[in-house]
C-alpha cells in the first residue's frame, strides 16, 4: 500500500511536472532551451532597466519596455543607458557570442534580477517578447492593473530561430484595410517573433498602392463597381462601389512602423497575370488595347494579362522603381502566379515574339517576361520573389520561389540551388476553413485546422543537406476574398498563425501539439487583451484531415 502510494506520488510528479512547466513558462513560439529555476522575480515598486550599451536603439527598446511596465503596473519604471548594470533590476547586456546571431538572445531570470543578453537589437527585441510572455497576460492590455502580483518565474533561456524567414502575408487587394489595422497586423507578427510582412497590394479586383508616375492606377484601378455577395458559387453581387488605396506617405509610415518592430515589409506587385485593375487604368499594356477593361468584380482568375511589349516593360519598371524607393526590403515580390496563356496564344505579337526569341511556347514566354523583370530588380540591388509558377519555362537566375501549390515548387527550386519559402496550401493557407464549414462564417473552401498548420515540416525530406539550406523559411497566407473586415481577417488568421510562428521558430524535434495547445490557452488571454478576434474551436470539435498529408 505504502509502496503503491509512493509510486503514485512519483508518477503524479512525473506527469504533472511537465504540465506545470509548460504553463508556468508559456512562451510562444517555444524557445530553443528553457531551464526552469526555483523562485520568482517580483517586479519592485520602482523597477529599473539598465542598458549596458550606448546603442540608441537599445535605449529605445528599454524605454518602450519601461513605458509598458509603467503604464500597466503603475510602477514608476526608469531607464539608465550607457554602460549601466543593476543588481536588482532588468539588465540589457550586449555581447558577442557565436550562438546568438542576429535574432538570438539569452534570458536569465533570478529572484533578484533579469538579464537579457543579445548581439543585435533584434535579439533584444525577441528577448523582451519572451520576458513579457512570462508576465501576467494583463501586461498586454492598455488599462492599469495594480491589484495583481507582478511576478515572473525564474529560468534560463537560450533562444534563436530555426528559419531565417518567418512571414505572414495579407491580401489588401481583394479588400482594403486601414493603416491602423495594418499596424495591428504587424504588431501581431512581431509578437510571434515572425520577421516578415508580405503585403499583397495589387490584383484583379483592386490596385492599392499610389504610383506617382501612373496616377490612374489608383484613380481608376483602386475602385470596383461592386463586390461578390456570399460565395462565388452563388454568383450574386452587392451593387455597391468599393475602393481604397495606400498613399506613398501611408506606405512610408507602415514601413517605418514595421522597422521599429524588426519586421521587413515585402511588397507584392502582381504580373503578368492578376493584372485586370492595372489594365482598367492603362488598357494600352494589355493584349487587346481596344478592349474596355473594368476592375474585377468576380473572384477567381481572369484571363486579361499584361502583353510582353517593350512599352509594358517600361511601364512596369516605372512602377517598380517607385516601389523599390518606398520599400527598403531586399526582396520584391512580383507575383507570377495563375497567368492564363489564352491571350498570348491568340496574339500575333506574342507568337512572333516567341519565334524571335527562340522560345518553345507561352510558358517560356512567361519565363522571358519574368527574366526581364528579374534583371531590372537585380540591377537595382534587390532580389525578386515569385510564386512557384515562375519555375515553368525555366527559373530566372536570381529568383527566390514561394512554393504554394504543394511543396514541389520549393523542392525544384532548392534542387536548382535557388532559395525557397514554403507556403503550401494544405498547411499555410489561412483562408481555408478551420472547422466544419457548417459551423463557420463563409470561407473560400478547403480545410486547414490548427493542428494541420502546426504539423507542417517545412524542409522536405527528399532534399540533400546542401539543398535543404535553400529552404529559408515558412509563411502563412491570408487571401481575403471572403474577409471584408479586419475582424474577419483576425478570425481566420489566429490562432493558426501562432502555430505557423512555432513551425518557423522552434526546433523540429521540440514541437509538440499538446504542449503548444497548453501554451496557446495562456496566449489567448494575451490576444484577448490585444483585442484580437481569434477563432475558438467549438467544444468537442473533432479534428480530421480531409486531405492526405503531404510532407
Ligand atoms: C496563389 O495562391 N495564387 C499564390
């Protein structure tokens, strides 16, 4: 009897310990190493943040943390910068350590003090995110909360990401979202230690970025006559004009805001397909200059695409030159997906060009188109990204591929020693249903529950180690045909983006769905304080895969 009780105690300890551990340290994405320690650091009445560096960016980060702590806890929090250290406060220590890299950090919490060590400001930023996640979730709110104990559990953390590219895309072409929401989206990207916001700015149904050289792009291309009502299959329209665009000042404001949160903004300007809004403004760059084009009102793929004429290249280069000036990102995304070849097949000009350039067919003509654009982008010192269709007809020399039609595009790119970002629909398309469609607001279709997103392994197993180095990261894609409002976007994006953040950050063998879900339960309280309209799985929601899992 006694023995069995001892065994029971031992087993309970064994079972409970990891559970307690997980919820006491609910950091999401899960850090590389976390060693729990005894005790807690209690935020003192007058917390001090000491910055052992003269770097003004670190001082800024410390001041932001102090403002956050001060405004929510009501404690007067001070920053001392310029080689200060304190025995009983929060310390930022800049240090060179091969383990750290650009994004890594160490976080040490003892009952007396906290030390964040990093090499670069970005590492400090991520260390701060982890520190905040170890505080009560109320720290994410805007209201003062004085009646709780501001305690932080002791531990030792060593952390850095698995992949260099961790992104979230937003389609602002199908619907336009205000700058205030774009900033909130960027905040949420940063909260999850993702580092890239891919901004889909142009499509058939709307051109959303001001281009000074071509004002009609927004005067005409940002407005559509009406919008589909209900699902595509209903073939109904609302009869109401819809429009909106970002001015160049808006763009600069967003880019600056993102930089302050260590998020790179990659603009996407679609070509040669998904071009109807641009052609409505400038029909002379289409294949049928006499045609009256109208900004798309139907979802789906339209057959009106750019004509590969010299004038079109000059037009697109004029647009890209302004885009490159606005966005300091290394990457510029040029779309390249879903370009129907019908108009090129029927065009005398295109057929002659195919002959003149010694191309095999319209797929090679697309390749020719993309190569020209790649050359321009490369000449400006930037790198081009395209969806995986840019592999058809031969990949352009400097292109990075975004693999969306499964993983094959990423595999093909990596085998040709091109970088690839993995966004396969089954796992990464956050416009799919996330529960039984009968229980859900309207979505495009598909079925990608949280567990499926979490299960994704971005590096395909059939690559050699050298090829695998070209898989630089993972991204969630939020296409918005069925998301007319920011609240709708939040509902579809979260918490699946939390799962993808962990896919991008956490070591492959450290991922565990049960552990993730426990941390997610705490994380949702943070999202509540941040006023995020995330999806909650219905009670007893059974998770089943509709598709065979592709790995
Ligand atoms: C895509 O989903 N058409 C990239």
